[in-house]
């Protein structure tokens, strides 16, 4: 079956411990749609406890088991509920992909004194102070866990930088340590060196830190039997560290753990390729460039040349390392990286990632279930957001599961109307796809002689009339204005 991932959360996912139980209840529905993998949010205790999305990681051994940071459950539920959700999904042959946040830690338990220099926020290579002593919350003892699972305590030697100093202004303070007074090596020179992102920045050159994170990964995998990892904020973490960490994880688990990383660099394909080369192809990356193209195309309407939709994308340049997506928790409205795809274009975008040969598509939770939330906009005003379920999303997913196989023939000759056919294979019949960002079209396309005389229907229900394939294997397939049609054999 074609692999299809779902991001099973969004930034404003309902709290109160409901998500793990929801995933448990929805496992059969997801399997019926052809979902083969579910990416779960960070499952461990965060600094802001049960209201946190999970990226302000505090104790990665606490999966909703210990009374820490205001309670026992995480935003998504308890450890037992988490394990039951995983078991339910895996019983339906849906792989579980866990979110890994190893770039920083938040919510230290005790203050420590140590030496730092202050650096320029816009050029972290530029030191703007003498060596000074500060106090910051860099001691992590996890008192609620009482050393269960691990006795390791984090202190300032485990971090390369902080943004908090007791009694001082908020700034970026580079810790002076035996592991190096400079930042770790990154593949790009954004902000001079973008190693530091937030909170207490983990020092991956510290061998005791690496050993602890390797032990934790082995523990986590044995406990949950996860199948894949989503790696957070790669542009702020040593690429050398993740090469080693993934090698150890795969060796210790005896499984070829799938890995996809978030290196968010819209329109910068060369950076994504450079990262893949630097990590020797040990992971895939989300195709931020393709997502950016979808956003642009949706805003320009018929002024966008659809033939350019895959230009400068990872899905075109390196499909074996591309996870394609229409939206995620960072691009949704009111987030820092917001790049929402207009609702009219989403069915076209999903057809482009679900029904073609290249890439590993990831569906976003609100696009399947809808979402409603309120947050502040950039001016500080409350904004109410409604994200509607994408029209035809279930039909598109089922078409991928049952029909998106075999030879692909592209018809990309028109700036405002794209089409392609999939011929199918020995076990699956194929499909024809037509999309327009302008007026209605009729596009002649070859399905193959195996379909001669067969009639096709529009799975998205835009047309009642059928299309009959001629004796040479060709049919003329219509599409409504500004929409997509998926034609399947009766």
C-alpha cells in the first residue's frame, strides 16, 4: 500500500488529555483511509505542563507518569493512554512516528553560577561583552521522578547557551565550557551561527550528554516500539550529533527506524540538499519549498503558472528524501512561520502530493478533521480562526490507497491546467487527475489500452457524466474552474 502519514495534532489541539484517547478511537477510520503512519506530538513533560504543545521539553522520561510541572498528564493524556493509543494504531498496521525535541531544555529546577559572554542576537558569532558570571536555571534534578529510569542530572556543562540570567536583561549568553567557547558547527551561516534557538541550548559535544540521549532513545523505543522519529528544529542542532544518534537508535532497536527532520527553509532547496549530504542521507526532510509554492499558488490564483509548482522543491530534486505536506503546526494561521494555503487550493495541493509518484505525503490534522481556535495576531488582537475540513480529502486519500500506482504520464503543457494519469499495476486500477486554477477545462490524456472501452467517474462528484476511454487508451477528462477532478474506472 502507498505510504501516507498524518500529523495527528496541530498547535491548538484541544487539551485536557483527550488526544491519545481520540487517536485510539480513530485508529480504524485512519486505516480505512489508507493512513500508514501517524506522527504524534512530543509526548513528554514540558515546562508549561498540561497546556504545552510539548516543544518546551522539560523531562523526556516523563510521558505523563509523574507529578511534575503542575500535574501528572501532559496536554494529550497520561502515559497509559499514550501507550494504548500506540497499541491501537499498530494493531491496524499504522506506524507511530514520535516527535523528538533534543535541541533545548526548559524549566530547570535549580539556579547555578557559571561564566558566559553575551552575543549579538543577529550575529551570534559576535561577542558583545567581557566574560561575566551569571546565575541561570540550568540544574535539572527532576524531583517528581526521583531518578526512576535515569539518574542523570543536567547542569550548566550540558548546555552551550541560555537566554535567562537572574537579575539581568534577557539576552543570548554563550556558556564558557570545556567543550568549546564557540557554538557547534551548523551547515549555514544564518544569524552568524543559529545553534542557539531558545531556553537552555543542549551541548551535544558533551560526551555524557550524548550517552544519556542515546540511552534515553533506546529506553523510549523499547517502551513504545515506535517506528519512526520526527526531529525538531534541525537548523539549530549539530548534524554530526543526529548522524550518531540515529545510527545508535537503529542498532539498539534492530529496526530501520524511519526519520524525517524539520529543516524549515522555504525556497532554499540548496540548503535542504546540503543538510541531506551532510547527514549522509540518514533522514528525510519536510519539503518546505513545496509547501511555500502551494501557499504562493493559492494566493496568486490564475496568475500562477502551475507548471512551476514543483520547481526548486525537494520532491522533484530528491524524492526519496522528501516528505511533502500542505500545512503543519508552524505554518497554520497565527503561528510565527504562518504560510497558510488558501482553502480553494487545498484540494489541488493534496492531489499533487497524494496521487503522484514522488514524495512521502503527510496530511495535516485540521485538513482531515477541521479546527477552531483563538489566539493573538501580530498586532496583539484576538483572532478567531476556523480551519475547515478540506473538500474531498477522504476521497483523495482513498484514491491514493486504491488507485495511485503504476506508470505516471504527465500533461503539464498548460500554465493553468495540469493533468496526469496513473496506469495502475497488477493489483490496482489507475486514475486520471486534472486540475485548473482558472476556467473549466477538458484535457485529453492517455490511460493505457488496458482501459479501452472503460468508463470513468469523478470521485470528487463534480460531474455526473462519465468519460469513456477510446480504443487507443485515451480519454478526455474535464475539470471545473479552480478545482480538481479525480477520475476512477467503474
